[in-house]
């Protein structure tokens, strides 16, 4: 009877050890996959930040161009008004 108990106990220990090893391998695979996902997300965030910086620079350039165009329009209006006024000789 004691031999059977030891055999059953050994079988249970082997089964639990096998389950633990398999679970550990599964967890390692999941951790590796999560790390890859994290790395991809970090790259995406970096790309988004770069795109945001580029958009910000484009916005600044467009604002400057808009100011220049507004000034040009104002100057052209003044020139048109000056051309409309009668010439005094």
C-alpha cells in the first residue's frame, strides 16, 4: 500500500511539475508577444509625435504666409485707393 501511495504521490508531483512548466512556457510566449506589442506601440507613438511636430511646423509656416498675404492685400488696397484718387499737378 505504501508503494502505491509513493507512486501516486510521485505521479502527482510529475503532473504538477509538467503543468507548471507548460504554464510557464505559455506565460513566456504571452510576455514576449506583449513586449512586441509594446515595442510596436512605442514606434507608433514616436511616429505620431513626429507627425504632430511636422503639422505644428506646417501650421506655423501657414500662419506666417497668411500674415504676409494679409499685409500684401492691405498694401494692394492702399495702392488701389492711391490710384483712384485724382492726380494733382
